[in-house]
C-alpha cells in the first residue's frame, strides 16, 4: 500500500491580507502530479482542508476540480478528515453517497469509530479517521465523565483502534491533534490554552503509521512513523525557514514503513530579509526572487521617509515592515540621548534631505531667499552667488 499523507491546506487563507488562492492552486497541481508520478493508491488529508468553517465559493471550486482530476481521471482514492478550522458537518455532507466513487469524507466524529479499508495494488490497509473533537464531545459520546483532557479523549478513541480486528493488515491512524514536544508556528490556531491540548506521542507508537494534521512544519514525534506532514504552503513568516512537502508512505508488511518527503514549491516564497534601507534597495536589482512575499527588518536607526513605499518599488510584495534598529535604540535609550545631542538645525537637515533628495545647505546672510533656493537645488553656493549678483536688482 502506497499513499501520500498531507494536511492543513487551509484553502482560502490569506497572508497579511494577500490572497494565496493562486499559490494554493499551484500547490494542489503539484500534489496531483506527485500522486500520479509515484503511482500511489491513496491520498490522505489529515484535517484543515479549508481555512474557515464557511469557505469562499472559489475554494470549494478549487477542491472540487482537484478531486475530479485525482479520483475521476486517475482513480486515486482520497480520504479527508475534518480539522479544527473545518465545519465537520459541512465537510461530511453526502459522505455515504461518495464512498463508492473513492472519496471518503469524514466530518463529525462518530462513535464507535468506523474503520475504512483502502485497496492497494500490492496489498490493502485499514485506516482509522479521527476527526477533531473537543474532549467534552468524546466524554458525552462515550458517557465517560473521567474524560477531561485531549489526551484522555484520544486514549479512549485509540482503544477502539486497538480492539478492531484488522485481519493482519496494517493499521493507519489519521488524526488532527497536538503532540507534546512538537514545534509550533504562528499560523496555527491553538486547540486550547494552558497546555491542555497536549497528547503523549507514546499513545500512537503501536500503530503501523500515524498521519497527523494541525502543525504546519513537517516533523515526527517519538518514533519516525508518528508524524505531521506539515502544510504545503507557508502561512506565516515564522515558517520562512521551513521546507514544505508532502509525505510519501509505503507500507511493507511487517517491516517499518518507507517514508519520503516530496518537496512542494509554488515559485513565490515567503522570506525575511534584513539590513539597512539603502543596501536592500541596491540588492533588489540582482535579486531573481524580488517578487517573493517578504517581511523586511530594517536596521536603520534614524528616521526614514516612506520606507514601505521605497521598498515596494523594488520588492512589490513586501507585506510587513519592522524597524528593528530603531526599536533596539528605543529599548536601550540610545535614541533619546541622540535626540538630545542633536540641535534643531541638524534634525531639520535630516528631514530636508529625505524630502528633497539633496543635502540641506544653510543660507548665507548675504544671499536672498530666491537665490538660496537655487543654491539648494544646484547643491553649490557658487551658483547662488552668481544668480544673486544677476538677480539682486530684482530681489531687492
């Protein structure tokens, strides 16, 4: 049995107000191509297919087109479970009617769990979809008042997986949860506060493979086959250094599963660049990826006029700007001391140079206003003196 494990597509997500729909379209096209190239038997999506409970119509259309290609054109089975961002009821609509086509949509958590046998070219395997559910939902469904945490809820659900007779076929758990010790990103919505959502990775170790969703960075916990695929796109600047991928899994009977990360690239990256404004504008001329989504951290410690406008003239997709140099000075108090040392003329000179683009030249007492303005434009007192002699009768 060979399948691709992915999760956290968050269709409809925005990055600092910028729509990522076209980037998501490119990512889904790559996932479909990888599924065909590696001749997988199934695609497993472990929750958060959409970014919100009521997704935009454009994202529903995108998913529909993707499923039509994968299932209708290439006969690849697809199993989707709901995550904490999805509406479980909406996702599970007409699920029973779609099973015969090879699409297994698992919405609200139903107990007892309903295992799904997926057929492979070489062998079959049992999949146990566990949709995201609050502990209170599991407590009520099982009528067990002792279930008061995510870990106890998951433990009770996994007992049903253990008890199920798999006919010596591999057992694959699909779940959307947070494992203790995992690495988080800023773009993930917490399942609860105070660490109550943490689950021990040891609960999942006995199964042949565990396809997890919720965390956006690819990683495994405890043992290598208990893993998060991560999201196919970067959804925050905290993910800038992550390498996005989907996970190719091949179950080989009694031996450990074969696991390979298949990279996903949409052409437009999410990056953080740092430096002073002048250097960054100069570097942009030779940057082949200047249209990436960028966070810029400026090290300049003095006031800047319209730094965002200047940056976007060179990097069109600057989404966030941080004045790290200025903030560092404010924290240490240096900027206050510098301001005290500067006189009014020096501060005005800095401001004038940024507005006019030329250095400020003080006006001599024997030069009139008109000539001094010419002097400023020409950056030379000699020009001003010549003009003054010529224009003096008029000026006077």
